[in-house]
C-alpha cells in the first residue's frame, strides 16, 4: 500500500527569533492539516523529527504538536531522531505505519531552533553526530570532518575546488527563486572560488561558501493511505523508500566513496523500477559542497571520481538533465536539522503538485531525495510520484 502526501507546510528558514520550538510546531501542524483538507480527529499518529542535541532545553517535544488542536489530545505522538537525517526518519516512520496498516492518517512535523546559540556552541552540538570517540577533536568541528573528506577526495581524484565553487554558486542562484530560503543572495562563481576575508578557508580546502547554514525552521506533511488519497484534493505518492546505515567511525570506511548512499539509491530506484534519469528533480544533502559532489556519484549520475562532469556539462542546473537542489539546498535554503528531511519531501511534493512557483520543473512527474545523517552514516532515499 503506497502512502501519499496530501497536505504540507514549509516555513521560511533562517533566524526566526520571535518563534519558539512550540509555536513553530503548532503553526506547521495547523497549516498542514488545513492544506490536507482533513480534520484533526482523523489523525492516527504524529511523528516529530527533532535532533536537538543541546539546541533546546525542551528535549521531550513530541506532544507539543497536540497544541495545534484539541482533537489531537490522546493521539499517539513520537519523537524521531537520526542526526541530520532526522526529518526523513520521521517521514519513513509515517510511511511504514501506513504500509503496516497501523495507521491511515499520519502527521509529520520536522523542526529545529538553532540560531540563538553562538557558532562555537552550535558547532559542538553538531559534532555529537560524529563518532565522538575518534572524531570529536577534529579541528573545525563538523566542517573539519568534511574538510578531511574533501582532502581525501582531492588526493584521490584531483583538486575539485572549481567544481565546489560552481556548486555553491548554483545553490545561491537557485535560492533566489525560493521564497522560503534563508540566504537569498546570489554569489558569483568568482566569489565562491576565491578565498578572501569575506569567504575564508574554514577547514581543509573548504571555504565558508562550501558550508551549509545554521538555521531555524519547520516543515510538516500529512500522509494517508491510498484509499483516502483518492478523495483528496491533491496527492503525491511515496513510490519507494530506502534506509541504509553504515559504520559510524570514518576510520572503518573509504571516505572518498559514500557507499551507504549508493546502496540506498540503488535500493529505492530498484524498488520503484526506475533509473536515476527517469527522475525530473532531486533534492540532495549538501551539508557541504563536497557532499553534493560525492552524492552525484552515489546516485549514479557519473562514475566514481567523475562527479565534476555533472557540473561542467550542466546536468544538475535548472533546465539540465537532472536539476539538483532547485530549492537552494542546505547550502542556501538552510539546514534546521530536524526539519531538513521533511523539507525535502515537501519541496518535492510541491514540484509534483505544480506548486513550486519559480522553482517549478515543467510537467514534473517523478522526484527523488537523499537525506544523510552524520558523515554518510544514516542514508535515506525517497522516490515520489505525482498522482493528482
């Protein structure tokens, strides 16, 4: 039984100083329920994606969603966490609840408040998603983790600083078309390529423009079974999902190859009986530009070490063979950890429901997304299909 998304909500990402974790969650739930055209009493399960890891004193957040409507009182509500893939973990839990016939209507809310903390404290919180026993002391925090990955990749395949700069510039150009993006500021390739006072080297070969943002934000979706979806105003089917977890220590893996991501893509595409070029758009986990480059290879766009070709030949740009991160991605849209995976699902549902505005791919019917927790540890892929 396919689960279908029939309603959604996506806040603007950025510094939302006037909002609390609770106000974000309540509004998102209310708006997603309204968009779905259902009653709160019809909801069977609520899944909340919230990483936290020290960003909020309110660690137990699942029942905050009940404040959206009195009829949500006494509903099942569960918090889900799997590092930066937390949002997709919540979405997949909803899909599995519907597939297993344990629920017919599920509300998913992904949320994070991060910008109230200083850069050092925020960075330390994010490092909790690394293998602390070996990686917590890497200089530069999580940027240092991916700086090390970039160094290894460059040593194996050559310096790809030009390609990373082009990916960063692409993300900012795309974000200009996304009213929900945190950083709606176009940055040129030349600015992204050249280390400077405004764009310093952060870790290894990574510049500030190669790094995603600290963000506040929320996204929500209502998922239902196929029978209910038939009577909905709009519906986007979750055609297939895959989750693949890899070893946590980087020391146990070849970090020039996102093997878990590759396996997840192969499984999701295989279950959907598709290949990567059947998709009309992809949202992928560009926590750092080196991650996006390596994910081109993991999803099967190119051979290992040849991800740069997808950029140089224009495949991943708007209007290309497979546009990637039309939203601006984590790089420019923002990366509120718990919200990110739900955001990816909502953005792709918007594409397939012809609601993406200036980001819209004409006649989009199939879309994919990849959401990653840690340095290639928790790997989630979803394939979505337009229904009506």
